C-alpha cells in the first residue's frame, strides 16, 4: 500500500515538475508552437489534464 502511494506521489510530482519546466521555458515553447504546433498542443493537453 505504501509503495503504491509513494509511486503515485512521485508520478504526480514529476508531472508537476514537467509543467513547471514548460512554464519556465515559455519563450522556447512559443517557438515550438510556431515550428511544431502538434507537439506543443500535446504538451498543453498533458498539463491541462
């Protein structure tokens, strides 16, 4: 039970960390949105879940 909860917390933490990195690199993300719009929307969907 503890192992399951721990991995769940780690998973949530990693997802939040990824979203934080995307926010920090927002200027680079704008460039990606221009050159790779499909990849950009995928990242947005992942963080808006």
